[in-house]
């Protein structure tokens, strides 16, 4: 990629498609000095700093009727979580807090003028630095991030997906404090975004508020552009025109809990506070793209964004249309400040995308790449998230891997971009009790629309839609349009006066006599935007539970001389809400009448579909088999085994079993119910009736379960070999060695220091643990250790990638890997083996299902933790001076830190003689600029270049060894077959 610096004149860079306004880049004085590498250190007591402080104090005392003064009710102390210091106010709804972040209002066009007049627009609530790590986060990957304990966790401890209490959100008014802003994290915050972040933080306008590391954070603008370039945050702040916009971000799952009450979707339960508003400072994306010059004549139509977060399905990424990104009216920002402060790690530190008017899922955090493309993003999260599929698609159907379902997910008609019109009641709050002695009650709440459209009306009904009344609407966003020409805030120009688009929520209220509320069963509201889009009465249920926007209904309960109000739901697993109550009472929430009984109508009862059980028996087989008959088939030629009391003949599958013949013969005359059911797929279970030959007699089954191993030596702790194919043996977990954020080497101590593992090269073993959720059951998985299975004594080392749960993505994580990661040191784990169809015998000799073969060259293709069996074979070749077998390893990963056993692989290459006999090549699908290795995936282009087609004169002398994720294995197998490689020459571990 061509790298273009950002040193060209400012005038050349500002090719804006918006009205011309006075521009002068405002930077806090200390940050200006910091950006001058050759200048002296800045002193903290400058006159300029005093001017800034005076301006800040003046600006922070602005009065406005649109912001609730929460400070007047606070008696702040160092130990509580209140949002500001004590302040007095004559009216709780007429003043701002008395302190603000330390970036003041500035009139850029009049640098020599005295302190500016008081701004007439809302300023952020005072910053409340978070200084402590919450105990709940200490055992998570986010253990270095301070957070506000008031936020409601929607996906358990981790990942961090939260919303503030609705009442707390509303009390803070138009602008939400950064520490109470909702958070949507698909996984752990990238460690690079946490580096150098101090609990308590510091505004970006203060010396040291943004560290050198964060200022040097870079992202690229690339793809179908004439001038790709890389930019640092330092350049973004110092060399480009910055702007400050008020923007409301809304999660597409806002109010999803209501859908989950009707029918469980695949998403977790957001309440009605999955939205927040802040002042965002950054550079217009249209400016950056104008410099890059998208190649529209070559088909450029989309702009893709990618972050730095490492997730189960790759980094988070998405896209928007290029025409939107180039339109300054859309206001899309590359932002580095939030309410005048450096971004918190949860909010994208140090730089993120902010897309006004669209769902929050388009505003990518921890920005690393901006890519102009011909088609929408191919990122997993763009395709399989943030969509409203047809309501006919069930959760079960959505997970089917069929061509039709794949096309449905990829259909851009179902992708969500603009927000839909929505609203909620905030006062009265859920459970609020009001005395009937009052004359009136002011019902209040919020509303918003998408795509820059204004909410034009909010209607309230007390008779379930028979009649409506209009509420008052207040638009605090409009106050920013009154800013003086050239006025700056937090180092960015308040560039909104010329724009008619609405980027923010609005507030509504309506005074209702208590006498009318007393006679009503409920209060329902609906909003309409300027396109005349209206909130519907009925819910549109969809499998992801997104964009839920039916009327917001609050039920009124009459209790003596008071009224109690009940909202539809409470977020996450919190109990409460009329929907939960009605459902428990047997009401049908989908009957179009909120679950209430409709006079004269019969209720429809929806029966749950029974769980489909896969039969592993042939109902036509009636043969009874005795224990003596079973024991006649203990050999390797006709092995019989038992699952759930049923007898199966494994002979026909000796050749085709993925685990090799040893997996079958090792199970001969064994009750393998536990391991079979634990590790085999539904497809494998569906094949079992073909091999079913009879039922073990009750006495035989009892004898088999109670019988001990015939060979007493296998129970002897002093035996020389640890593993046995028919017996589980225990080893003690003695150490966990972290090698990457999601990978560890687990060390197990064997029975005695001189005990050999007993694992041939290329074979794997079975590992068994009790299931933490079902202690009576076990989890069993196969792994290839990195220990030398024949020469290493007393210790067993296993490299394991841990698949952490991600409730936000409906990903349960790895059952075994998470259980093993949580297992305390000193506990025992059971092992059995060896199993597997491949054994490397040395010096080019290998055996496949017991049949020996000679090869001259191994081409070993792997990815991720699939490197472990490859490492075993490479080590056996490299450490034997007499072994002349050539080896080529192609190891594919996403980023450099994902490469496992890299040092060990390099050492083996150095050890192999003659030099060049063994080679290891690593390729990255997402390399950084410093990466010197191969780039790209293990696709056809790379395989043809690095491996080549088979030589007709040397057929059978090269063997492919393949291990990695299932998708990668399938793709590589298909490509190799198309290149002419025979199935017998390709072995998948």
C-alpha cells in the first residue's frame, strides 16, 4: 500500500461538500505544545490556561430548562458514585452542573477577544473519574478497566454489555455522562486500547490525558481509492479540521426484552435504556475520503470499517454506503473525544467511527481500517448480526447451514442502517406510586428517529388508541444551531447551524389530570417522524429481536388512594413488568391485545415443539447378546462396542473413522456410552443404526459396568507408560502457562517422574472432565499434546485455545476449554489413548490405519491451535539427523500474535540439517505494516504458489497433513482436490 503522509497544506485537505464556514483549528494549548516535538515542556501556570479555566467556569453556569439538575440532590463524597459535587439551585430543572470537562467554548475567529458569552446550548454533566476496578471484572479479560457499578449488565459478567437504569439516564438530561453511556461489546476490549489507561483517566485536553501510545495509534484508508494512506490519532487531532457534534447512539436491540417475552430471540434482553447522547469530537469522514479519492468509476460503492477487537468470528466490522460516507450532511465522524474527554476503553479508545441516525452497530470502535469496496462488508458480524429477518424465520431455522438460509442472511434488504422511530415513557418510572391527592401528573419521556429525520409528534392515549392527545416536544439539539459563527467546543467547530438533519433524541411531556389517570387502565404512546413513519401498535418479532418499536405501554394499577405504574419489562434477567406478569398468568402476549383476554374470543394456546431426538438404534434389530459373545470380538478384526446397552459392530468403519482404526479397536468390548455421546456429532449419531447388531442382556450389561480391567498392571501407579486405549488414567493439573490472551499450555504431572506418556508421533489423546453444569456427566474431547510422547517423562503438556463464551453473540463458548481454564491447580484430569489414524514412524515412514507408507516430503497446512500435530511431526523429522524428509509448513493466522509455538517452530527449522530441509512459512490474513511474512489466506492462489500441483513423476512421494478449523480444512481440501491432489495423499488430523 502506498503510504501518504498528512503533511500537505490544510487548505488542500478540506475539500468539503458542505457550506463554507470560518475555520481555524482549535487545540488546547498544552496539546499543541505536546505535538511540537522540538519545543520545550509546557508549564501548567500559563495565562492561557487561566483563560481556559475562566471560560470553562463561565460556560458551565449556563441555565437551560431542558436539562435536569441532578447535582442539587447530591451530597457527593469520595466513596459514592454520584455524578457531580454538591451544588445549589433554585430550580431542579433549570440549571446545569457547575463544572464541566476542561475544554471550553472558543470563538476561533476572534482569538484575542475576552471570554466568550455563555453558550445557550447544553454542556456535558461534570466528569466523574472512575478510580476503581469493580470486583466482578477482576477475573475477566477486562480486569484493568474501571467502570460504573450502576450500569445494568445484560450478558452476565463478561463481555460488558450494559445500559443505565432508565430513570438515571433520563434524570441526566440531554447529554449522558461517559461513565453512564450504554456499552455494546462483542468480546473483550482490545488490550492495546487499554494500555496506559489509568483509573480516573484524564481529559484529552490535559497533559498526559492521551498517551503517546494512543496518539501514535494508526488506522488506514485503503481499498478502491486513488490515494490510500495511513493516519495516526496525532495527525487526526493536529492536522485536520475537527468538529464537535451532539449525537444520540442507539443499540439496534433497544427494547428487545419485550420481544423476548413474546418469543425468545437470539439476542440478549435490552430494556428501554439502550441509548445515550454525547458530544463527539473528531474529523468528518467525508474529509478523509475526499483526500483518498474513491474510485467510483471502478465500482466503489461501500465503505467498510474494522476495529481491533479479536472475537470468535474475527474482528468486528461492518459497512455503510459510500454516498452516505461522502455526504457531510450525514455527519459521520472519526471521533477521538466524547463530552470533551479522551474516549473510555469501552467506548472505543482512542478512536472510533460515529454514524449519526443509524444503529449503534455501524459505529465501529477501536478503529483500525477504513476500506472502500465494491460490495458490502463480508465481515461475519455485518452478515450475521444487525438484521431484521422475516418474522417467519425461527431461531432454529436461522442456524441451519443451508444455501437458502445463507442467501437470507446475506440479503442486504434485511440489513439495518437507519434507526426507526421509537419512544418510551420515563416518568412515571416502573413501580412508581403516585398519590391521588395530586391534581395533575406530568408524564415525560424520550423519542428519536433515524436517518436525520425529526420526530414531529408524540401522541398519548388513555383508552388504548380510541382517542389521542398531543404531547409537547422539546428539541435540545436545536440550541447548538444557535452557536456563534466559528464557535468551537472541545477543540472542534460546532458545525451544525447549516444542517437540518436531526442526530439526537428529543424529550416530550404532557400534563394529565389524576382524575383521568384514575379512570384509565394504561398509558400508551406513539411517535411519528417527518417522513410520517409511525410507531405501530403491534410488535414485529424477528429472530435477532432488533428494531423493536411498538407503542410503549405503561399499565396503571389502582391501589387505594394511590396509582402504581408498571412498565412492560425490566432489562436483562431482572424480574418485573406487565409482560412477565401476563405471561405467568397464561395470557397470550401475541394476541394483539397485550395478552389481555378479548371478550367473546377464545385464546390460542401455542404448544412448544418437542425436541427432536436422534435414534441410534435400528428398531428392527431384536437380537440379545451375552457377555461371552461380546468378548469374542475384543480383537482388531471385528471389534464390537456398547453404547447405552446397545451393541455395535465397528468393523465396517475401521477404514473410514476420522479418528482412525485405533479409535474403534480401543473401544472393543467396552461400554463407551459416555465418550461416544460426548464427542460425536448429530450426523455421526444418525449413522449408528447401520452398525447396530443387538442389545446386551441386562445381566451382561451389569457385569460389563461392574467388571474391572482384566490386566491389574494397568491400575498400577508405577506402570512405565501412562496412557492406555481402554482405561482412563488420572494426572494432576500442576501449572497453567499463558501464551496468548486465549491460549494456554496446561501442565499435568503423571504418576511418577520416570513415567512415559506413551503417545506415538501424530496421535492424540482423549481428555475427560466433570461437566460443571451437570456434575453427574462428563465432557470429553481429543487433543494433541506438545510433549514428546515417547521421550518426555513425568509431565504432559497440552496447548489449548480457550473458546470463551459470548452471550452477546449467542455463543456459549467451548464447554471443555472453559471448564479446564476454570479448574484449580491440584485437581485431576482423566486421559485415555492413544487414538488417531496417522503415526509417523520416522525417516519418511508413516502408518495410516496400520498400513505403512514411505514419503519424501510433507506439506503441512495448519491454522490456530491446529499447529500441535504439525509440530509433533516437524519435531520428529528435524531432531533426527538421519531423517532426510523435506517439510514445508504453511501456518495461517489472522494477526501476528495469533501464531502459536512460533519460537519452537523456528528453533526446529534451525536444528534441521541440511539447512532448508525444513521450512516454516507463516501467513496472516490481517497483517500490520511491519509484517515481513506471507499475506493472505490459505486459498487457491497461495496454495498454487507455495505448494504447486502434484508432479506426475513423483506421485505418492508427497503427503499433505492438514489441521485447523473445520471451515479452513474443508476449503483447503477442496482446493487441493481441484489442483490434482488425490485423497490418499491428503490426511486430515
